[in-house]
């Protein structure tokens, strides 16, 4: 474990922070202006960070939420999915195994594990976990998205069915479309990725991350000007958006590199 | 006490859920997930390659789709596989029996010719003829698909098939053949009725050689380069007869009579040529054979067969012996098994002059030695 990444977690809480718990809020013991730091608050901030594309901060917030309440399955599930998004798939699988020891046959955790297994290359494990997650109690869009991700590697048609099934789940929102678009981009399927990114952008035109996903889909389809336009829109909405700034930088670098390559090609073929 | 996983109400104090076996007591549970170690390349730089990775994937998919549309639509895969296996078989399969049989026959003739020329200067050109004919017949199977291809695509297909056929068929087959029956091109050996310079012999290879050799076996073995003053012997491979095996005591008396374990070796079992040897007595180690060094050439004068020479050339390790000589394939008029009994006539010192013939001056790298 890398301690440096979590140096600002405040895992040894101060007296003030320790006193502010759900019980103290309910009992009305808090003074006015005291920051509320409960598990719910951290989970909400983690979800906000995740929807903003800031996965490092989301992971940090999920961990803080667990520090407040270790029985929060949403935080465990969020950690696993965020680890997958950060491309730390082996760690995600390890952590999902650990969480599954605590919460047996939890469908969301199984879905997260199936994504991690799939990205590692363990197709058999991924399929088994996905099957188990579908059979588990309850239903959610993430289970179908993870199933679609596995199907995307083998059968496009069935993957689309899974994605569409995910979108008709109750509670499905623009972020699920973004997730699907990111899954398609990861599987090098820019066409469907563009489709779902456009859906997400249509549902949430004020979210920079939806614009960034759309920009990534455009750039994957080698449509540089549109990608830059989407990136500019995201930066207009939030000029400090980290993912947008980084992607804008990538686009600029790619444009410069392609210009140099074109010039070299021109010199050679002159 | 409600289970966070299945919302079942358990009795207070329970450590696990009765219904789903989930844990209810979370004290001491680790909450910080493990993270991958930071790599040498920062994540920002790694991510910046995203676009290039996607472009590369797109380009490769485009090439794949184009090649599939160009070459694989309507391709008779079974005929292609048959043609790759045996040239002409695919043509027979799609209804061209005359051409198919002709192609197979030509290939067999070329293959036999290449095998016959193996180990000599003509081996490589013959090999290229065989492989080239094979590739040509395969491209004929693809002619319908190549009709709509551009010139560059045709060139690419030709080169690709050539590389594949050579890498997957001919080179592995040649490697196996060289380990089973490698050819031995006799070069710079002392001429004897059994072996002459220019002969090509088939010998046992690393996969077929015996675990131990017997006295009298004609073997191909490796000789090191030896320099004594201005005289030297060339490194390389020669063939000669084993006279003593591991554990034997080999003696030379009267500079001509050879004894193994006290028994006199008959003159027709000694070596292919007669050479003057010093009186000596050698006990061979567990991995050593004794071969009278009569076949290799020396340059620049008379390399006297002193104890040093005999010890260096005569005692041969098992690993330095390539294998037993099996068959002579060239020259054609001497095609057949190597008859080592032919050397009987010349093995005797009486048959030759008592002194060895004056060594020939053989050019080294085209420059005659003095």
C-alpha cells in the first residue's frame, strides 16, 4: 500500500471531527457552522467527484466514508469501481474479494469484481462474477454495464442489449451513459461510445465530464476539431476542471505531433 | 441488528448475518484499498498516449477490415489449406486435376533435388526454388481474390506468404532434418578410398546419435585448430574410425603397431589413412574416444605426429563426435553406403610408401601458403 497517496486522509481524527457523528447530529448537539462530516456526506462528495471525473478524490472520499461507517456497502462498491476506472485492476480485484468476504454475494461488488477480472484478462472469472451478480438479489444499472463490458469483447449485439437493459433500470441517469461510453472507449469501440456520450451530454449538458467523454469519443473517431470544441465547452463550464484541462493538453500535443509528422511527410514526398 | 447486505434483522450481539452470512462486526476491518505502485513514467504522460493508442487501434482495424474485404471474401479456405500443405492439392480440390498433379510433381522433383544438393553450394538456390514454387502455387489459389487488389497489395501478399511459408514450413523442417541426418561436406580431408574431398555424406545428428560408440565406427567429429611453430592443422569436421572407447588403454609400439587393452588391432581396423605415430600409451577417460588423426589436413610442411598432436587430435570427447557416417549422397557415381573396408588396401604402410606423402600446399583464403 502506498501511504503517500493517503497522507491527507486524517485517519487519526481530531477530537472535533470525532464528535461529529450521525448520533450527534440527531441529538442536535452541534453548534452552528460546524462542518458535517458523516458517512453520507463523504459518499455524496465521492459520488460528486466521480461524476466530475476526479477518481483519485472520489477514492479518497469513499475511504473517509468507510472510516465513519464501515458497513456502508456503497463506499466499498465505489472504491472497487473507482479502482477499475483508475486502471488498477489487480488491486480492484483484491479489494472486491475483501469486500465480498464481508458482504457475501453482494451484486454490486460482484459486478465490480467482474469488471476487474475482465480488464485483467481473466475471462472465465469475469463471466462467473457477472452471472453471480445478475442472479444476486436486487438489480442495478452497473451490473448490466459490467455484463455489457464483458460481452463487448465477444458479441457486440448482446453487449448493446446489456447496455440498453442498464439504461431502463430505475435510477439510471446521465452518468450511466457516461460509464457505458467509457467502457466502449476502453474496448476501442468509438462508434457506440460516441452514441452513448451524446446521450449523456443531451441529458446533462452542464456537466463538464459528459463533454469530456464526448470529446474523447470524437477524438477516438479521429475527429479532432469536434473533440476540441467539446473540450472547450467543458472548460467553459468549469475552467478548473482537471480532466478537461488534461485532455485539452493531450489534444494540443497530438495536433502538434501530427503537424510535425505531416511536415516530415511533405519533405520526404516532395 | 440489521444486516447491511440483506437488511435482515438479526439478534443483537451476532457477529454474522444468519441469512446471508455477511459480517456484522466491522471492528478492525481495513478500509484503505491497496494501490498500484507508482511507475517510472507518471500517469499523466501515460494517459497522454491515449490518443495515439486509439489511433493505432483504429488504423489496425481499418487494415484488417480492408484486407478482409479484399482477400477473404469468397476465399476457398479449404483449398488454400490444402495448397499450403502440399502444392497442387488445392488445385485438385477445386477442380484442376492436371495442373494440380503437375504442380505436386514439380514440387516433389524440386524438393528431391534440394535434398540431394543439401550441404553444398547448390543447396540454398535449390531450397529457394522449392519454396518459391510452393508460394507461386499458393498465390494461384488466391488469384481470384488478388484480381481486385492493387499492385502494392499483390506484392504485400506475395512477401507475406513467402515469409509465412518459410518461417512455418521450410525453416522448421530444415532444422529438424539437420538434427536428424545432417549433411557432412568433406573438405580438406586426406583422400582415401572411403572419403574424398568433395564428398557429401549423411551422418547421424544430435537427435539420432547413439549414447555410446563402438570400436570401428566411422564417425564425423570436430577437430580444433592446432598450431605448432609454422605448422598448423585446420579446425573443422573430419571423419575417421574410432579405435578405442572410454576406459580402454591404447598403445603404439614400434611406431606402427596399435594395441587396445593389450590386443593388437588388425591393420584394416585402424584408420582410413596411414600416418606415422610416436610410441605412446594412453588410458582413456570416461568420456573419451581415441581416433587416429589420419583424415585432417596440415598446412605448411610436415606436422610431425608428436605426442602433443596425437593427444590434441586423437582423444575426442563424446560431445565433439557429431554421429556415425551413414550414407554418401554425392558425387552421384559414388552414391551409396560408405564402405570403410575400402581403406584396407591403403591402411597398411606397405601399400603406401614408408614415409608419408609430401603434404599439399592448400591455399588459405585464396593465398597459397609457402
